[in-house]
């Protein structure tokens, strides 16, 4: 709650600063050229920061799309080149057999080990989480109900 109050106060102070600068820009007053320049500089730096913050999600999306585009185009080019070589090859069946064996020897054990790891983690979490819930609930009951009411005099 205190953090919310501090954030609100800070936002109100920044808004007060900006509104005062805007008023000084548009209403005639006894301000020197340096003070008007400071007003303009404060407003333009705020506008630049606001635009930079607003453009940040667009830049992130563009970066992610660019990275995916490069990766996917390289993978597609590799598949097209491999398919072309397989179509021109006289021993395509042998190449398919070698690729299947390579997959079965290298990728399948990793997939199976990962599957077993997740099964074991599931078993551990199914055993530990109820015990943790009981311990946590008992601690909360003791801390929030029993202790506060045990020191009250009736």
C-alpha cells in the first residue's frame, strides 16, 4: 500500500512539473530566454522518452521476427537442398536408412531420458506438494490465529 502511495505521489509530481512547463510555454510571462529554453528542453526530453518507451514493444517484436526469419529461412534452404540432393541421388533408400538409424541412435535416447525425468519430477512433486501444503497451512494457522489470540487478555 505504501508503494502505491509513493508511486502516486511521484506520478503527481512529474505531472505537476510537465503541466507547469506547458503553462509557461503557452502563457505570456516574465521568463527569460534561458528559462523558456529549459521549458522546451524538458518537454522535448519527456516526449522523446515517451516515444522511446512506446516504441520498445514494436522493436522487440521486430527483433524476434527478424531472428525467426533468418533461422526459418536457413532451415528451409537446408531442407530444399537436402531434398534436391536426395532426388538426384541413386542411393536415396540408403540415405533414408542412415538418417533413420542416426535419429534412433542419437535423438530417441535423449527424448526418452527427458520423458523419464519428467515422470520422476511429477512423482516427487505429487508426493511433496501435499506435505508442504499441510506444513504451510499449519504455520499460517499458528502464526495468524493461535499466536495473536494467545496473548490477548479476556
